[in-house]
C-alpha cells in the first residue's frame, strides 16, 4: 500500500515538474535570443544575465549588461510571455563610478586583460591619448570599453578618469600625434634631460606650443614635458592628410619589418597579427576592428577560388580553418597582400611570406590555412570600414 501511495504521488507531481522545466527552458531561450540579437560578440558587448524561478510565472533576473536596449527588450519579451519580472540586473556603467565614467589613456601603451589581475591573459592594448569608457571597477582595476567597443580589464594606473566635461575638453584640445615608431617625452627642451615617458606611433598629447626644436606637451593627468618636433605632427593636419591607398599601406607595413610578436600587442613595441594590420591601417587613417575574426567581417570579399590573381596590394588575407558541414569557419590569422603571391604578416616577427612554391619564403603552412581575402580600400566609410576622423578616438 505504501508503494502504491508513492507511485500515485509521482504520477501527480510529474506534470508539475515537467511544466516548470518547460517554463525554465523558455526563459533561457528568450535570454539567449536577446543576447544573440544585441550582444553576439562578448568582446564588444556585455550581456551576462541569469535568472531565478520564484514559481511558474514569477522570475528574478540577475546579472549585468552595458546595453540598456538589450535589457529593455529582454524584460518586454518575458512580460509578453506572461512572466512577472523582478529586475535585479545591473546596468553599466556602475553607479559607484559617479560622473567619472570616462578615461584618457595616460601611458604610451596601456594593456588590457581578460581578468582584473596582472597574471591574466593580455587581450589587447590601447595608446596614449585614446578615450575609453569605464564600466565598473574592482580594486585597482577597471572594466573599460575602447572606441572600437572592445571590452577588457585595465589597471587604473594606465588612464586618467574623467567626467564628460573633462573628456570633451581633452577631445577638443589641440594635440600632436607621434608619427615615428618610437620616441620620448623629456622634462626639458633637451634630449639629454630626464625622460618623462616613452612614446610609440599613434600616441596623442596636448599641444602647449613650440619651444625651439621641441613642442611642449601635456598628458591627460597634467604632467608636462617636451617632444622633438621631428617625431610628431599636428593631429588634425595629420588626419586630413591621410591617403589610404595601396602604396601607402605597403609603405607603412614595411616600417614594421622585424617587430617581434606579442599576443594582444597593438603597438610598435610588439604586435600580434591583427594588431599589425590594425596599426598599419590606423596610421593611414582607417580604424579596423581589433581581432582577425572581427576584421574578416569588414570590407568586400574577393574571389580566390581559382588562385590569387584577383588580389590587389593592401587586401587583407585571412587564415584558419574553412567551414565544413559540421564545423564553423574559424579565423586565427591575418596578413596584408603585397603582390606576386607575396604577403606581409606578423608571425613571430613581421616578415614577408609567399604562396608561391618556387619562392624561398614560401609558406606551405599559410597556403594550407588560407581561408579568404577581403578588400578594405574600396570600402572606406562603408561595409564596416571606418575613417579614424569619424571616431571619437
């Protein structure tokens, strides 16, 4: 009799559990759908949402996002399905930041990591003078977002926090850009004086006026120093003089021959493969996405099914694994086409490789891994290719 009672209980309770599980699956499906629509790439959008079930139609939403429209859409979609929502989602930037939700990079090259600790993986870098948005803080670290929407952790020592008025003042100030691969800021208008900081190509500093062969400059944190005027140019004049054509792209790429590889590197000190292509195009006034797997989605595709005859100098070449019936395409490397089956890429160091089996620098490995090519120079201002002067850099 006791076993019969247990059996009856199981029979009665099973539909309830089944209905609850179905309801829970539906909530997760709605969360996944909203995430896919608004934040498909975790590198550029934060949408980390979980939920708790109070009962069948009452749920608590937890987590965080920096996308108000995604949060609003999620809540509306759940309500339309008949759910009662208790909203515990944190919307970033965090309220504890106050008005200082912006920052300007304050050192020559600031590193960005996957987690708020020094031993975490280096994922990217950002240059002196670049504006960032601060999303939240944790001890001496901040979760920040760069102008290309890339999100990662950065130490507070790498930037100067600012409110909107302060960052607007910086963006509207007269600035210089470093155009040589390397340089220094000195305490006096004398290259034998004590150094304030090192510099790399692309760094920005406020221009306080000429002083002989030097320009007096100011950092975002108000430090002052002097830069030799032959390693820099007026930023606005430099921007307006950019002429991103085949010849200039290759000329810039050649400047970095031999520069060593660094995973996550995007400066002339050391680079990874996409950091190299990004820097080359940046110095020609074009702002590319950060990673190779992001760069492959901009520009226009070039037909390479029958070889490389359709390619032009300056085209981006992408390598990795082609899609199959069971696996997705995976892009892991990028280089710049030169011509005559030759391409320049960052692989251990910046070097020139070839697709031609008869060349001494032939790379069978890269030939076997070639996936596709994209043309950037005919898509300036469209197809995901942004001009630097249109970016709040």
